[in-house]
């Protein structure tokens, strides 16, 4: 069983977000880029745990993006993935997904495991797009994933409870919090990552039908109204009459 | 030609997020002179007026037990795709919620459609191009995208657009998909969370949320949060350190790497307001922060703040809300 883990590159969780080029591009000055945390902490780490438990033979990272993103891919190799593929292109989520689907199909992967969404675009679309392209089933928002041969057991948080699901490979699964814990790469992993295979593949043709018109940083809130700790009744009054939320 | 909108099957009810998606579809239909066809699964008779009220002209109801008992996105998406073909739809609208969030991209792939997930405002239409606004960078920014594929898939962020109230009486017809696509995916069991079993509200659906952080010092003090939530009829949530130290289950973690929520009221107790936490709650309409540190960054992103000892303030606030509720 081979696992393919798609990873996105995103600004660090603490990054201040601003824009350039008439507000059509992220201002990358001073921004540290990382692997999308949902892809790294939950999907990649769970894939590695499955390999360590003898349930998977191989864990491959796949990333769609320019050569400049290879440092981010190497970080995923340092955490423990066996090898990596970079599709040398860029486009909307449909472009990214169709390229990942194409690679998975041609290289006989059984499980595609990715984060539930990116913290940059928050679209939660890539997993469903890949599954639709491959005509596989798709299980989103998994918090637990067990593999036994061809059989999969999963849990999903939904509707104020936990849904237990069983399924058979091949599958696309998106990972949410709970599936695994973040791993910090050690020195040995970082050294090994330098020589692990990172294959560059030309993209398959696919049109992007989505273009950015403009980005805008979110407006902040009005100044906070401070209330004395001895006067909580005032807060209740304000929530009722001014904010009108109770 | 019509706009097709997906109604999430949900325990014999229609969630507000699905009705908002119908209103979104109706807005596009009105701008383009087309009509709205809602695709439903085993819809109960008493839900039809709500769907019409939100703006649907027609309902195509897919029948069959398989659709009520499946967790297979593939099975559902194939049925939706058949409706899209039958209706020659050029725009397909979903709620960005529950199964809609997952079925939308699946259908987009099948239809070779561009997709905008999480639209936060009604679109601007210029000929064949739709301009759509959505939140990006976990609420730190918004973006306007232009989408020009011949078929377009849009999912609508819950609690973002007004519900229409047009009182239409939709024509209802049974719809038979060309084939039932079987799947290996089986729903084995559903375990309801203790708090929800005892009448609590699931966090993503909650209009009021009370949340606790490290400032509460330990799980033994969680009653403070629960008592306040109980008086309000609110859901309880927590910050990442609280979930990671297992004071509370992971599904209660709100923040950039947990759950993103947009309630009407978010009360944060003993949470400093790190940028990662704010990314999960900055869509809340009103934010109240209670913290003993006047320098806590959360006060800069809050509407109302109280500086002081949560162990004294929260019981007083709970009491004040009890008195307020008693007078209502």
C-alpha cells in the first residue's frame, strides 16, 4: 500500500498578511513559508505512523508549485517521507488537483491523505476535486484513520458527535485535528532529507478558470469597550441592547 | 437552463446553511433571468415550504434509502451530477457546510467546473464571468475572484448572506439518477458527544459560544465555562493548549488548526488571543474577552473586555445573565 500526501506551501501561522501588485499578490517580504499545518501535522504524520506500523510501504509527498518551494518540500522529507514529487506549475485548485490525480493514477497509489484545508485559501476543495478526477470515494474531515490491508476504518467529527466509517482502498481522505500530533524533524532527518529523491514532473494541461481580482486585508474591529469587573451587569446590558446578540 | 442548488440531507430537516445556499442561487437566477432547481434527498413534505420560501422554483427529489444512510460523497455527487445534466445547469450552488463542503468539489471535478468555496457575499455578474468574494488567510484577508468556466460551482459560507423570504411554492418531482453508484464506504455508527446528548449545541452550529483557555488553570475549573454556557444556551469551546493538554476533547479546539467558527457571540475566558486563535474566531459577530492581563492581545480584537480574575468575574456574569434571562 502506497500513500501519497499532497502538501501546500502557506505563510507561517503568525504571519502578518499584506498584498502587492495592486493587491493581486501576497506580499512575501518578511513572510516565512511553511507546509500547510493540516497537511503536515495530521496527514503526513499519520501516513508515517502507518508506515512505521507496517501498514504502508511508502509515503510520497506531492506538491504543485515552482522550484522556489523545494525548501518546504525538503522539510516534509526531513519529517520522514520517503520521496517527493514536485509538479512544476501553478494554477487554481482544479489545476492542482488534476495534476495530483494524474500522478496518483499513473503511479498506482492507493491512499491519498491530505489536510482538510489550507490555512491560506480555506477552500477545503482539493481532496474532493482529486477524488472526483479519479472517480474514487472521498472521506473528508477524518480524525482517526486505521488501515488493515485493503480495509480502512475512520472517524469523523460531525453533527455534534463522532461518525464511524469503514471503507476500502483506493480512497482520498482529508485529515482534521485529532488524527496525529505534530513532529519536529531531528538532525538525522534533516541530513537524510538532502539526498532523498525529489522528482520534478511537467504539469498536464489543465486550464485555470479562476483569477484573483483583488485581495484586501480584513478590517479590524472598533476599539474594545472596557467594562469594570465590578459591573458585569453593564456587559449584559450592552450585549442585549447594543450588540443585540442575547 | 437553471441554477441547481444542493440541499444537504440532514435527519429529515433542512439546515439554515442549505436555505442560505438556495437564497444565493435565487440571487444569481434573478440577476441572470434563470430559475432555481433544488436537489434534495428523501425530503420530508414539511420542508418544502422552507425551500420555496428561500427562493427555489422547483425541487427534484432523489429517492432511495441509500441516500439517507450513506457517507459516500461519491454516491451523492453522482446523483447531483445527473441533476445538473438533466437541468443543463451552468451554476451549481452548495452550502459550505457538512456534506455540501465535500460534494461541491467532487461535482466540480466531474463537470470540469471552476470552484469557489466559501463565498461570503452575493456575486457580481459580468456576462459569463462571476466575481465572488471569500475569506482567505484564515480570515486575515478577503479576496475577490473572477470565475469564467462554462459550468461554475460555488459553495456559500454559512451565516454570510441574508435568507430570502419570497414565499414561492416549488413544483416537486421525483428524480431517478441514471444509476446508483455503489461505494465501499459504510456508515458503521454515530456516537453523539456527551454535551450534545445532554441538550448542548454542536459548536459549528452554535450562535453563542463560551470558550476557555489556559487561564482557567486546569480541567477541574471547567465548570465555570459550562455554567456560563448553560445560562446562555451556548456551546463550549477551548483554545489549542487546552485541547493539547487533554483538558477538553480535540473537537472543541477553535483556532487556525482546529475549528473555524462564526457565532453571533464569542466569549473568551483566560485566552490571550494569539494570532492562530484569532484566525479561528475572527468571523464572530461580537467578541467578549475576560482576561487578568490588560496587555493580552485579544483585547485589540475584541468588542467588549473585562480585565480581572476570571474566577471572580465569570460567576458574577453567570449570575447577572440568570437575572437577565429571568426578566425576559
